[in-house]
């Protein structure tokens, strides 16, 4: 089975309430460290996280909670013109 290029492996921090927050993730073997969680949207079956990397890039990750599946839904390079 081949993986979608937008599937990611995510390492999370689980706070005192047990809510998982992405701290780093891997795309095509490249590690992306999360510098800041800008926003999050929660629903019963999935969550979205808007993240800024240490390099300044913007990402939105979607977590399908029931299947424990993560995917990249948005990427914006910090070096892209506005």
C-alpha cells in the first residue's frame, strides 16, 4: 500500500487534561519542529491544528481521532511572496 504524500507522522505532547498537541511532525522523512500553535478547531471526530514551524512556515494538520490518522491540509512557506 502506498502512502499519500500528505500523510504525516506526528509526535504530540499530552497536557494535564490529556489533550494531545503536536510538537513535531515528519513529512517525507523531514522533521518539522512546531514553534507555535496558532489555532485549533475541535470536533467530536477530528481536530485541526494551525501551526508555525521554527523556520516560520505555516501548516494546518488534521487529526482523525477515531482512526488516529494525521494529514497535512495546508502548507504556506515563509519565503513565499505575500
